[in-house]
DNA sequence: ATGTACCTTACGACCGTTCGTTAGTAAGGG
DNA sequence: CCCTTACTAACGAACGGTCGTAAGGTACAT
């Protein structure tokens, strides 16, 4: 499908150069067509962008849901650490997560409303999935001492720091070291009684 | 000074719209001049950008150094939490930190090298200031159980998560809640023996 | 005091280029 | 026959940047 090919290349350019810096002619050239031909597949730059955005969101959401479905529910240490590994893997496997992060943090002004709506949506889903997991662990007394909400928010903080390191992302060794440090102290903080 | 005024407005536009999305004519209009007049103060867009970048870096560096100089050295809990508060305050007081974060994570491609050099510089300074502090606390047995490096990296992770929340930044209440959760668990993790 | 030279700052006009977008048209498949 | 896809051609608008020029201030010699 040509339109998928266009979206793939567009994702790359939006990710590297941002919305304003990505030009249709460059995208078209990499696909192997003239920029006017893009208009046979999309209404315009905004339409292309929003479709790329929507796809990225859908993929991230379904991948996240899939990870949570694969958990055994009774090993918080393994499942939480696994989620961090899952995030890193997801980021490195496709450009969609990096695109997503760029656009949700620094959206093009005239599309900020639409982007924020999608961002809030995905945010709430992940938060809920995590908090429910924490609650089951609390109910089973596998964790104690903090509310499910506090555990979730702090864990999302660890995820955020991984995101930043990935986006910054030239130094694989640094990422590993930072992940291990954050995780070690987070786990010690929540596992001790 | 007119050139300072230009830099202030430019900082705002670079922060909101990115390098490519910020136009000299818009900046000039807000300053109250024509875009050609900007060339009486700067060699071009790149020059203006790099000067704004340099100023932002200098200010952030000196503010950070100032904070560390004000510490009493023997109250890790207060000093560390104070640093998180300091970061939040710094972010909200000026646009420079947000500008800095945007440009170090998503630099314009043709200036990536220069930006990265400055970013690495500031990064190393902050890291060193923090790790030295942790080492003095370890030497005084105010903390135990982790290396200064691990403590530093994990704490920088907490700072990162604050950065993200600030950049994302529409929800003050969420920021507070997340800060408290991350801090509570981080402190528990490093203070317990 | 006055004229002269120079520098800074600003502006109108305009450069070439690229932007996103539209119109018209031809080829090909169902 | 129509619908999709791709093309050439061209559009107005905006981009960053360069000209020449003019106003204002300062410095200095006359």
C-alpha cells in the first residue's frame, strides 16, 4: 500500500524535524513520487500528520495492552521491571514512540488541542492498567506501605526518566546504568517494610 | 538594549514553535521592528538562535551552581527535596529551561552538534555537583547502602520525571502529586537500612 | 560653532527559494 | 465508464537573507 509507505516516511520526518520542519516534497522524494501525488492519498499535511499520529497512538496502546495481558499477576518485581524493558524495546523497535513523545511534549500550535486529547487518552489508559495491577498486588499483600496511586505515579516517574534517556538517546550504556539505578532504588523503596 | 529584547522574544518563539517554526518576521513584529532590522544585531537566524541557546545555558548553569553553594551539606533530605523545588521554580520563573529542554531533546538537525556539546557540558556539571554532594553525605554516614553514582543517577531520574511533567505541563495538581509520590519512594529507598 | 567622517540602527524593495495547495490531464484496472 | 493514482504546471504566500539608503549619534579636526 502506497499510503502506508507515505505514512512511514512521514513519521520519520516528523520525528526528526518536527511538524514545521518536515516538508512534503522531501517525504515524497523518499517515497519516490512528486509531492503533489501525496494529495491523491491525503487531504493535506494536517491530514497526513493526524493519520500518522492516530496510527502511532493505536499501536502504542495495543502493544501496552498486550504486555499487561501477558502478565502473571503475582510477581510484581518481575512484571514491573519487565514493563521498563518492554518500553525500551518498544522505543527501539519502531520510531512511533519517539514520534509520539515529541508531538505530545512539543505539539504544533494549531493542532495542540487534537494531540492533547489523544495524549490524555493514552495516559489515562496506561495509568489505569498500572494502578489496577498495583491494587491486585496490594490485595494479595505482595506489596505494602503505599497506596496504589502513589506506587503508580512513582513508577510512571521511572518510566518517564527512561523516556527521556531514550529520546536523548546517544548513549546505550548510560541508559542501562540509569535504568538500573532508578529501578534498584524504586524497588527498595516499595518492597521494604 | 534592543538585542536583548529580540533575544527574549526569540526565546519565546523558539520554545513554542521550534527552530523551524519560528519566523524572523513574527519575532521582529512582536519586538516592534521589521525583520531586516534583526540583521543589524545578529548575523542571521542561526546566530540569533545560538546566542539564545548560550544565554539559556549560562543562566541555568549559574542558577544551579548558586543552589548548590547555598546548601548546608548535612541535611540530605532537605537539600535533595529542595533541589526538586528549585528545578520547578526555575522552570516556572523563565522560559529558558523549557527552551533548553526542547532544543536538547529535539534539536534542529543542522545545529545538533553544537547543541549536543552544550548539553553534555551542562549535564556533566550537574552530575558532578550532585555526586560530590552524595559522596560527602556517604562519608558522613548520613546515607548508606548505595554508591554515590547510583544515588545520583536515580535522583537525576526523579528530576527527569519532573522535567517531563513540567514540559507536558497543563496540570499543576498532577505535578505536585507525582513529585510527592516519586520523592516519597525515592527517599524511602535510599534512607532505609 | 561648524563641517566632516564614521558607526549604529532601522527601513523599503527585492532576491531566490521553498512552502502547501490546486487544476487539469493521462494511464490503468475493476 | 469510472475511479484511483500519478503526473506536469502553476499558484499565492511565506521563508531567510541582501541590497542601498537614510536618520541619528558620536568623535574629531578645523
